[in-house]
């Protein structure tokens, strides 16, 4: 029988490591989602600002946006 000198990881340690990795993945996904939402919001504000600065269309209507 061969006995190695490396320390074996207990089942409990393995479960804790897996849980920690899942939490890190969840936090990373949440941060990425928030970044995407922020970019979309900035793009929407920019689009509304540009639309509010345009010349009135033929019917005389302009976009009126209030935030």
C-alpha cells in the first residue's frame, strides 16, 4: 500500500471551497449585470438628450422628456 505525503482535502473543506466559489461567481455575475444596466441607462439618457435637441419634425412635435 502506498501512502502519499500530500494532505488530503476533507469533504467539509471541499464543500466550503465549492460554496465560496459559487458565491464569487454570483458576485461577479451581479457586477457584470450592473455594469451592463448602467451602460444601457447612459445610452438611453444620451439618446433622449439628443432627441430633445433635434429640430421639430414636419408636424411640429418634439420629444419632451423629463427625468
